[in-house]
C-alpha cells in the first residue's frame, strides 16, 4: 500500500489541512440512492432530481464496447466517420444532450502534448454573476499557492481534464475518488457538470480525457513543449466511458438556478493497459455527502490547474481557508464560497475537508467565481442528488 500526502501551504496549526490518501479500499457504507434516468436503471428519483448519463465501455481491441457503435448509429452517426473528425459537427439538432446519450469513443493520439497545451478554460466558470440574497459577505482573497513537485508524490489524486466543445479544446480539473463497489480499484473521477455537459445551451462535450498529475514536475509552458510524454502525463490518459451529472444541470446548466447542481462523476478507462486508475496512481479520496453547513465545514482546501490570467494552466495550485455561504438564486441550495485567487481552468477541481476522526474527503468542487476579478470560488454542497449520481456510476460498473 502506497501512501500519498497532500501537504498545504503553511497555516496556523489549528487550521492546517493534511490530505492523506492510500490505495486501500473505502470503509464508507455504499449509497442507497438511485437517480432517475440512465439507460441501465429504472429506479425512482431521489429527493434531488439527478439524471444519469450513460456511455459505452471499452474493449481491448479498439477501446470501444460492442454497443457503442450501435448507440451512435441510433443517432445517425457512423463510428469510423466520428473518429475521422465527424465529432466536430456541433449542429444543435444532432448534438447528444439527454442523460442516456453520452458517448465518448477513444481516438488514439488525439490528445498529444501540443494539443493539450492549446486547450483553453471554459468561460462560464469564472464569469457567472452570483446573487447576493442569502449570501455571506465576500470573503477575503486567499492567494493560491503552487503545489510541490513531483505532483505524483504530493497530490496524486488531482489531475487535469481535457475535452472538446464548439468553442474548441477546453480544460478543467478533476479528482480521483473511491468506488465503494470496487475497493482499491476505482475508475471514478469527480469534476464539475459544466466540464462534461453544456447545460441548457447544448449537450455532452466530446473527447473527454483525464490526466492525473499532469505536468508532474511543474515545468513552465515553454519547457513543457520539449518535455517527454511521461513528464506531461506520468500515468497516461484515461478516457471517460460513462458520465453522470445532475438533471438540473442538463436542463438549466449555465443559469443561476443550476450552479448549486454543478457536479459530475466520470467513469474512465486507460487509453492503454488494463489496470484501474486507483491501482495505477495509488491514490483516491472518499466523498463526503453529509453537506455540512459552510460554518461547520472547517478548513477547506481547493486544488486545481487555473488557466485564465494570471495563470498558465500547466501548474497545479491550491487554496486553504474557511468556507462561507453563497446563494445564486432564490429557492436554490446554498453553495460553499472560499476566498481564492485561482481562475477558470480550476473548475471541477476537488475541495477537501477533514472529517471527524481524521479522514480527509472530497466535499465539493470548483464551480463559479466572480464576474470580475478572481478573489473567490464557489462550489456545490454534495447532498442526496450528488450521492445518487455517484452511486449510479458505481453500480453500473460493479463486478
């Protein structure tokens, strides 16, 4: 068993957050909630409406499950044509958007280091305007600190997500989380809903891949251009073969009503090889679905790869501080808000807290920031709907 420690920047001893993760299995009780939607379930919806998106798994020969080609054909898409560039057709009439329509065929060689560096951060992440009613005062900005290198020793569960949208190649951040039905062998990645689905404006993004410990040695953009592949993606690339986000995000994503539901769970597969993500990286974090009130959450740490100025997207950063309340629209759940100077690109990155008893868990993910400047970040509380989404993916791939 390998132990990996995420060590924060210096804080007062009472508030320091030390994240320790291992390759051992979780001790949490498997969730009982089942979201509505998704091709493989007929269960009723939980208290929060959460629709599941489904995609094909992969086979050893070409990275595709037997049913994936058929699924594409149902929508008039030829698999070979898709791989040759047909995925670039973003016509709104054919853009797959429903929960059960997620498909993400592996395209060998698509995400080379040069293409990764050209990817941009999605604009809605940091430009969304949040409401003031029911919110605490704007927190003091906390300057994001660079994570220590190599990342695979200091922050192995954290990585970078790449995907294609109508606006071009995009980036987000993500975190390896434990799978209660596959102890020690998780292939689950937590991120933001807006990193996988366009919400009310469109459908599922394409060519979604996760790179744990991206740019392992923290090289500058110019140095990274000449880096060897194992320095860019030390554990390889992991393509999403299934995705679940909230029904609220699919229906209304991008509006102030949907930000409190801006979360997603990916099931990933290695582009090459057969080992699980957790086995390969040796690290994964449990998820805290207790949704503690911000004032009771304690010190929260947010990790990610900020892309928008003044950052460059290739260096992992973190912020550690207390959380406060943010309400984005009337009659919507409260979000967590922290002071942090990270910008777009850190979207989807995990927020961590220490649970009673000393275990560290993921408690939220970066969703939005201020319309102007970069002084704070906000993330959703993960309650029954988020737990149902997580459980749906876990059950889908249980074996």
